[in-house]
């Protein structure tokens, strides 16, 4: 037997563009709302209390995730670009893991600087990142 996983409601403007998407549980409890950023540059998701819980920025291929309060940044997800060097190289191996940092620039306005942090498992054992 099939069971609904979620229900969605879409709102559109006069031009037929989606301006808001609401996601509900099978019990019709609001789970989150999603709205496009200006100029369709990305998507912002909010919890039922209206707090930002994630942002997607399409041009940068970036996603930021926040805690339920919307105040603490929990994760930044992006693909490591192939055309950028790991500015500071790989750090020392600790418990089989190494970390590297890369960025688009070392100075400038914060919104113009993108930072990549990569973790690699250099050992044979499984590593854990907290």
C-alpha cells in the first residue's frame, strides 16, 4: 500500500511564476515554506515559526543550513571547484583524516569570498568528523 510522504501547495504570481511553496506532513502539519530569492538567484527555506533553516544560492552552487532557531550555521555544502587551488594545502593527518582549505579570494567583501573546506580520509580506517 502506498502512503503519502508529503503534500505541497504552490502559490503563483500574475506571470505564472512560483512565489511560494509550502510543504505539509501527511497529517497536514506545515513542515516548511520555500520562497525564491530576488531575481530567482536562489531559494530560502523557513520552518513553521518563520526562521530561515536553509538557503540555496544557484550561481555559487552553494547551500547553507541553519539550526531550528535560524541563528547558528550548521553546514555549508558546495562542490569543490576544479579550477581553484587548495590555498593552504592539506593539513597534517589526524586519525586518518586531513583537512584542506580553498577560497576564491583572500580579501574583499564577505559576500564575494567563497570558502571551501575539504576533508579526506588518507588512512585505511574509517574516520569520523564532528
